[in-house]
C-alpha cells in the first residue's frame, strides 16, 4: 500500500488532509457541471463521478454504478459499511504519494476543483 503522505496537502487554513476526506455535493455551473458527489482534499474537491466513470473504484463491494454522479449522497449512504471502508481505502490509495493519481495520467489533478469556486455541501434527501 502507498504511503499516507500526500501531495494533496491541506493549506494553512485547510482541514482536509488525506486522513480527513469529507464527502459532499458540489457543482460547477460555469463549466456545465451539475450537482455531483465529491470529496474534499487539501483546498480542492475531487470529483468522485470521474473516478467511478474511469473505473478507479471498481472492486469496491456493493457500490452502485453511477452513484457518485447523482445530486445527493443517498445511494452511497445506503450501501453497507464495508462499501464505505473500501471506497475510503481506495481513495487513500489513489491520493497517497506514489498512488495512481500521481504515477499515471489516468486521472490528472484537473479533475479536482478549488473549494472556493466549488464549495461542498451535504445534500441528503431523507
């Protein structure tokens, strides 16, 4: 497994290191991106729908196909705890120094958006 050091470092005012990956909903209307699921890392939001669409979350048990492209976290939140653990472990693996996010061009950092322009919100429909 990759080291938990990450080049996605939290800034001086940021709380979102690789050890604290909060989920939320974000959108980028200026780029035509409607609400979708993301995770905060450093001062950015990583688009989980992109990770899912390029197959980087394959192998996470019971993860509904396309659940991160939805405008709420409901489908993901309805999965078993084992799914949550597998997704978090995979995200840590991908984001860690030497992980797939940095050792290949499969998913460049351009799929992350600055939090200031794409703030996260928790948007469950209960």
